[in-house]
């Protein structure tokens, strides 16, 4: 993955997370970049390709059609994977709106990933492996009910995969995968069909 790393050069095990989180809060990240905490390091991820943003917009637009009252769809929202001591910034995350409105205005703390109903990650060439493996396991361990992986660099061709029913061992019980161009249903509470033929790069 193309990234810069900020090492945790101090702190015992008991203080490592607090140190990393405080550093993360204080970072002045360039516009369009994202800062995440993974493997005891702060990772700076560069802005993605325009197609990546186009896919995110298309998914968000579809999800809004079936979005239940009280839920919101957020970009650039940090989520804490408490069982693993990680912090990711998904491309999209669906959470109860009240958690966002009630957040402490004086800090920039991440949300608890276990509160998310759906997390969406769209691969870039440099981070596809992390989205397929590390983040798959992390979201399952956090108990995120649905993980939507949009993989533009799958060896089979661009694919969209919805993982549901997380296990505590870091896997999902069910997988529904379609190539770009085929519809994919996102079940309750959304009950919407993603028209993947509308994604940039689908044709």
C-alpha cells in the first residue's frame, strides 16, 4: 500500500493505544488523505482515483433510497475496531445518526465499529489486499453486520461482494459476490439493489 508510517516509538502495551489515538487526533492530514491506525502504526493513505469516488457516490445514492429513519451514511468517519486496537476510515459507513450528533464536539474520537450497520470499502491498486484480508477480519471481529467490498482489482475482474453474519473468529458466514454489471441486493434494513452497471469502469 502506498502510505507513510508514523511509528509508535514509546509507550508500554498499556499506553500504546492512547498514544496512537492522541497522535491521530492531532495529525494535520493533507486534504483528501486518510489516517488510519493498523499494526501499531499510523498509516497515511493518499487520495484515490476518480473512479473510486464515482463508485462511492453511486453506492451512497442507492443506499439513500432505502435508508431507514435515524440512520446516516458517512464518509471519512473513523471507526475503532476495539477487539484489535485498530482504527479505519471506511469509504462509507452507515450508523445511527444520534451517535454522530451526540459526539463530543471537543474531541475527534472515532466511532465504535460495533455500532455500524454497514461498512463499504472500495479497493485501490495499492490497498486491495488489506481490504480483502485485514479489514475483512477486523470488521467481522467488531461485529459489523454487513461488509460490502467493491474490488476493482479482483483477479476475476471487477467484483462486488457482500459479507453478512459475522463470526467472533473474524470471518463472515455468508458471501454474495457478483461481477460489475450484475445487480446485488443489500438486504434489510436497506432492501435496495445496487446497479453495478452504473459503476465507473463497469463496461
